[in-house]
C-alpha cells in the first residue's frame, strides 16, 4: 500500500532548543517510520521577517541540519531538503498568488499579530503579506496528505486547504486537501517561566555544553513564594517542576508532594533535574558536535535530499502547468 505523505519544516533562526524538540522534532522522528516524510529548512520563510538579516543564514542552515540529524531524523527514511533549492516551489507560489484573494491573506491571524508585535521592524511587505501562499506551495508541491500541527496552527493550514480547493475548482483536481495531523506535544517553559523562545534568551539548546546546561538549570525560576527551603511550595507554578514532568516522570509525583510539604528545597530539586536532563541531552549534544566536525557531509545530506524533493516537485508542476494551460 502506498504510504501517505507528510510535510513540515522549520526556519533556520538558530539552534534547536528543547521546546522545539518536544513541540515538533520528537514527533517527526516517530512519523518517519510510517509515512513518506518531507522535512525542510524554510530559508525563504526566514526572509519574510528577516529579509535584512541574512548574513547568518549559511551558518544557521548547517546548524539546523546538524540538529535534525542529531535528534534522529534519518535521510534514508525522510527527505531532508532546503526550501530555496526547489525553484518549482517558487513557481507554484507565484501561480497560487494569482488566484488567492487579498482578503484571505489579510484575515490570516498571524499577519496582524506579528505586525503589532514587531513594531521595531518593517514587515509591511508583499512577501510577508503573501507568506500563506508560500506556505501553501510548500505543502501542495509535494501533495502532502497530512501536516503535523498543534491546534493553534489549524487556521494557517485551513488557508492552505482553501487555496487547494480554489485551484481544484478553477482548473480541475490536481491537489489533495492537506489534512491536519494533530500532535500532543510535551510543553516546556523557558528557564524564566515564560514560553521558551530564542527572543527571550531563556532556552536550553542542544548546542549548550553540559556545564552550561547545569548553570541554566540552577538559574531557573521556581515558586516565588518560597523564601526558605522548608517553606511549603506550589510546584504547579515552578519551571523546574514542569521539567521534572518531562525528564523525571518516575519521581514527579513524589517531588510535587515533597515541595508542597516543604521537605525538599529548590536547590536539591534543581540538582535532581540536572542529572535527569543531562542523561537525555548529552547523547544528542555529542552527536551534534561530531556531525559539525565534517560540514561537507552535512552539505551533501542537504543536496541529496534537495535532489529528491526536486524530482517530486517537477512531477507536480507538470500537472499544474497542464491544468492551467501554461506552455505550448
């Protein structure tokens, strides 16, 4: 039986952190065993908000493919490719932009939110407004059956589905409507208790050395109401306790009870977490370091995956051009 196709990607904006891993990569690694997976590095998408900051892109690409491989993505199981190497995607983006109503783009939830949040940056550009067409081309070029998303991303995928329906209505059935593959991800806060984000500088990445991880754990925000170590705590507001749930599940209930009773102090709790977290972190960190010692091998992985992706994209574009009566 022909396997279904899955597509997803990430922007090359820096090293993968634990929030990225549990939010997406952990699931991708599992999916590659049961689906035909296309996972890409979204360097064109990075330009929609970072068009004036491209000097670090080449290094970020290498860092990201090293993270992909170190976390368990297998180029023998998944197609790992670079978005900008597939010019067919740019062609499909252009063609989809011809049929996508302006009102669809303006109502996209992210559009107004990011413009209001990034007031220090001029993103009132054609490229940023039209990025949903680029996202649709990412998905439709490979005729993906499923896109792994969280519930907050459903409106974005629905816009890609609407664009696919409009194309099929105008020109005939070419694209499947991509379905959401809802994922339940483990949620980790940042070291300061906010959402883990590079922009907040509160992440733990796989690039971090073990000693850096230890220091970051010891700096994590705990229950602000606990002044002395024997004060009764409220673990549900503590970042360290949230990490224990992911990395130390077998002791999670016990640690929560001890915190509430005031029989374990925050320093002791953090030291317990250090060892559990490093047991998970260290193998990925070491593999990542080894991969980065030979960057030419990483470039070959990207090139080989991009060649495979281009073959699939070329097949799609033959059907698209024929449906639209383009060419002689």
